[in-house]
C-alpha cells in the first residue's frame, strides 16, 4: 500500500470530479453552488437507483444551547416536524409517505440535520416542504406541549428504561468535560424542558434556522443543473439573517484521571466506559485518532477484542470510536472524546479488566502498531468510508456536514488519502500523547444490588 | 438514524420505536395549494438477476451493479431457529456466532484479520428459516471475500476453545437481552402465539447454551450446510464473466453431507386468549406493550393486501397508530406496527413504549385503532398513500448492495424467487378498499390479538383494571 502525503491544496479546491472505473481510489462526483441568500447547495449525481436522498444541516447543535435550557436544540428539532402556516401538522409526513419516502432528524453537539429519502418522483414536493419549514413554523403551545411529552418518552425509551442507559454516550462527556456547552446531555433536564416557552422557540428559530446557516446536499438520480434550478426556485426567496456569533466552547485542560462508579438497576453485567479527550477537528492528529480507534476498538481483529475478549477473557464485548456513538470520527467541531464501552463478566474484577486494558494501550504507545495491523486498520477504514457514500441519503449527510464545518465538501474525496498518510510513528506518538491516564475518564457501571429509583444511580466520585 | 443496513430483525424492531409523525384528524389532509405534484409513479422494477446452479446443486443469483466499487456476498442455507432440535432451542443462534471462529485451516484470529485486511467483516445470523453468512468487500478484493466465505461454509471447525468462549458470552448476552423490555415482550409473544410450534423460539435458553458442544454444532452444521440446500448471492460492481470462474473455484468442490435435511416448521395455528400477559420488570418507568396475531404466508393471495393494511395501521410515519398515540396524545416516542414474515406464516405486531401513567389510556387507543381497521373502510387517500409508500420503500431498501443480498436470502429461505419483489410491487397497486376491508375484518380485530405487557406489574394491574381482562404472568 502506498503512503501519500496530505492531499494537495489543488485537490481541496476541486469543484467537480467524476467517478472512474472500479479502482482503489473511488471518487464521488461533487458540485457545489451558493445561492444569493447564503444557502450552500451540494449535488452528487448517482444513477444506480431511481431514488434520491437529501440532507439539510443547520449550524446549531446542543453545544450552543443556553444554560438552564438543556435539551432545547433537540426539543426544537421535534418542533420542526409540527407543521407550518402553509403546511399544517401532518402534511409533512403524509406527503413524504405518499411519495414513497422516509424522513428523520437528528440533533448533535455541533449541528441539527434533517434527512429525506424517496423515489426521484417525489423530489419537488419534498424540496418544497423543506423550504417551507425554513420560512416559518406553526408556533403553537399545543405543539410545544405535545413534543415535550414525546421527548420525555424518548428519554424514557432510550435512556431511563434501558440497561446501561447509554451511559457511555450521555454520562461520559458530563464527567470528562468541565463547561456547560460540553458537559450537558442532548436530551436535557426535564425541568429545563418544562421551562421552554414559545417566545424562546421562536427566537431560537429566527437566530439559527436561516439559509446562510444551512447546507443542502442532494444525492442520487439527479443532474446538478436541475437541482440548482429547483433549489433556486424553492429556497431563494428566504432571506438571510445575521446569526449570533459562535461562543467559545473550549475546555480547560484535563490534568488528572477521573473515575466514577455508577449503579445500574437494569443491567445484569458490569461495564466500563472510557473516554479520552481528542484533538480538535482539523488538527493533523485527528485523523490519527480515527486510525487508533479502529486499531483498538473496532471489530474482531482489533487489539482490545483480541486481548480482552479472546486472550484474557476479562471482557464480553468491546466497542468504541472517536465521537462515538452519537456520530463518527468526522462529525464534530468542538471538544469530543475517543470513547469505549466494554462489558465484562460479573466474576471479573474491574481492576483486572483495567490492568489488561492498560497493558494493551501502553504497548501500543511504546511499540506502535505492526505494519500489518496498520495496513488492515487503514484498509478497513477506507472501505467503511466508501460504505458511508453508497446510499444517497448517507452520502448527502456526509457532504452536508463536511461543508457545514469546512466550507467545502472536499473532505468526502480526501479522506482516503489522509488515512493513507498515517504512519506507525504517528500512531505511537498519538497513543503516548492522548491515551495517557491523565487525559481519560472512566465510568464503572455495576448492576445495582437493590432496586433504585432511576436507571443510573451514582455512588461515589473518586 | 440508522446508517448501516442492520440485521432484518433489528430493522423491524427499530420501526416500532422510530420517530413517527402524523395527522391528527381522521379526514384526508388538505394539501397546500402551491405544493408541487409528484412526478409519475414508476412501478417498482426489481434488479436483473442472473440465476444458475452449480453441478453440486448450489443455487447462484448474481446481480451485477456497476458504480459503488464493492461486492456484497451472502450465502443462505435452509435451517435456522425453527429447525433446531426441541431440546436445544436457539442452537442455530450459537452456530451463527461460532461459524466464523475457525476452519480446518484458519484460526478465528486469522479469519478476522484476513477479512479486515480485505476491507470487510464476516457476518452471520440465524433467522427462523435460515442461517446466513455474508461479507462485503471492495471489488478488487472479491476473490478474498469469496474464498473466506467458501472456507467457513465448507470447513468450519467449531474449535472447542472458541465454542466455550462463545457459550460464556452468549449466556452474558442473553442476560443482557433479558434486561431489555422489547426482547422480553417479543419472547413472551412468540411463545404465546406460536405455542408448541418451533416458531415460538426467538433466542437460545440458558439451559440450551449450557448443553451445546462443538460436536452438536458440527452435526447441525453438516446437516444444514450443503450445496443442494444453499443459495449464494452476489450483488455489486463485477462482471458476470469475471466472477463465475471465481465462484466455481471457491464452491465447485463443495460436496456436503448426505444427512437428512433440516426439518421445516409446520404452519402454526393462531392461538388467542382474552388475557393480558405480564412480564414483571420492577421499577420500569414505561410499559412496553405488544399486540400480535398470525397472518397469511407470503404465498397466500391475502399477503399483499395484508401488508398494505398493516402500512395503514402502523407501517409508515403518517399511519394511524403514530398519528394518534404519538402525535395527538403524546403517550409515546413511537407507536407502530410491523409484519414479520416466516416461510410458513407471518406475525403482525403493533406496539409502543408508553410512560406508566398512560398504560391504560394507550392500550385503549391500540384497541380502538385495531377495531377501526376491522370495522371500517380505510379512506381512499390512506390506501393510496400506503400503496405508494410500500413501493417507494422497497426501492429505498434496495439502494444498498448488502440489503439486497440479504433480502434475496430471506425470500429464498421462504421458498420464493427474486422476481417476488417485482410481482408484489404490481400487486400492491391492485389492492382495493374492499380488499383492505376484508383483510381488516379477518386479521385485525382487537379480540384476535394476543397481548403482552412488560413493566411494573403493580402499575399494569392498576392501569388495566377498567378493561376487565384476565391478567396473568407471561410464560
């Protein structure tokens, strides 16, 4: 396998590429244009299926919601499906269903995205619906109250009534970070949700849901000129607004290891979550972090699966990644973690698990990966990256987010080369620097000895 | 959001809890005047398949699809959970977990390293009617993918240390599953609806896991993994002329055993009793409710209208259950229904997770919506939406090579061929309001459903008292 340096600037600026024959460097076509109101439109043509997928991402996530209003960005995402003066509640889902399509929304730390997939025959009504809810919404108290209930049910279903309660995604960042933007949960506090009011919902919408804070990506059985014409037709009348300045979301440095023990009244086996603070998104080390996560945590060939599950038998399963599990290694734009979730048998002591874990990680920091380990990890990451680009809506999401963060979708075709540029020395240096104990937080979650009142019950802070 | 194609069952269950949004009123929604019209609806066109049989009896379905530079391979065998010996329920599940952990010539570690070095992973699953092993790799590595797949389908060794480890981890996994309310609800419902029929098993028991050995696994493997009982599917960026010799090289010498083939499950009868079966899960903040009943097989003329009716009830975002229980009442994050299809039957479920305090109120809405399906005609706009939705969703599912390969395996395991998707696509468009009414009357009445609730028993007893139904512990 050849190792190529970080791709040239010329490539970063490339506006369009075309797919070639199957080879080891698959590239997807990307064309971009900006409307006068600031809406960026990205198109990738692919006629494999008579379908399309789109993603509109907005530059607002839960990292930026105000203190005392935790969960607001996510509650608002629900509100976006509650209808508009032009298309009252129910129209959005009926029209997409009847178009043969499906839709969803997701709120993450640095963005909120809306995705739709459908046969190509439904592209016009779907673009119309997305433009319609970028103009205004039906700001009714009934809708807000209803979605408050639904969000609470979501929290009960996905967190409070589940074994482990996603503690490696929800609790870990709360322990690993020190400032409100980074250490509150996506769902938020029920009391904060109750306090949210219609004027706040309206002000939030007017501040952030504007074309100049959004990227529309359309992928599939389309041609770029037609999509640009449709985008112009449906979106160009929406005015740009001045978005609030981005606040400082940086963290004071971590200097000591953090350890917490929690009780879980639903889990039958204990588990640990381990989180290491990661370098910033565009740091050269960030791509090395992706390779390290693959080497350590992902799949049956990974170092920790082999060591902890197969060899030492001190764990049942190993999972993890950068910005995991609510996102991937490329979808963040602020402090994030390399997180792992390891379930272990009741008869194994946490200290024995950790000592086996530490010895595997120290060995990576001391010796680096072998040539074949590194080649395998990079090949697998490249192959998985291609998989992210197969289905139109997935590719639309990757392109929309890349453009939202970087101002260009170039990353989509650059990632393979960047991965290839990672060397064993990079991995070794990264492991020594970032996988240090002083840079990590561990939560040990053990089955509760007696029933408690909530899913996660914290016992002690060490 | 789900990005990667998941196992079929995971997808089915995600549906219940996927956010759904919908109309409140029970009349046709009035569309905005300037909303552009849909383009013409193209009937669903299935992929072109090159079908053949190797001299040893292996059936091969090839779908060349240029572009995305990968190939998905899946190999299905008849067998699976419904064919397991009665005293070893869930054996196939452990077989699927161990089949990739060593062959006569490769250790578990070598297998996982070789496939990862080719950019793929080895996947395996046991369903009710089949066991499927699969992988997807970049096109230029397809030979490696095929060789590894051939190795595990022809020479799996079930090494004792790997079987011991898997048994231990399967037992842990089972305990983990038992912590999940949806698993408990599904397991209880399958036992109640299917009774003594082998479709009642959805997972291994602790007792069966303890009994399983390398020897038993090898015996089941030799019974099920034989070319005349298997299908190989390849979907992706390849030339048929190029891949056929590779398939012959990898699978041509496979002879398989002469053991009797795995038994096939008989068609079950629908068993109903007017009870509510409760799995007590103390301290739960929600009740998980499932209402289920048996439907037609996919070969039955009623199947397609049944699928359309299920879509109207709860199979799409704007369907009745989500519109009522989530959007109007706010009782749940997601309420819906889904249809699980087996070779010899099908199972319709509807369900939701609801907060404790509205357990009774939410149940009342399920009861009402099921009876509404049974007693009244759907609106014409609902029928048309469901038809178009089903055809469109099929096209969306087949965007993925892996998903298409898996769907073909599932069709084949149910005794159907690849053109089923296209045939069903045109039948969907022919379903009339009268068909839907007939199906509603036959399959959807609330009294025909078996009801399971998982949650705090005390809460459920209080909440369900007004309904005057017998409350019993689930098996």
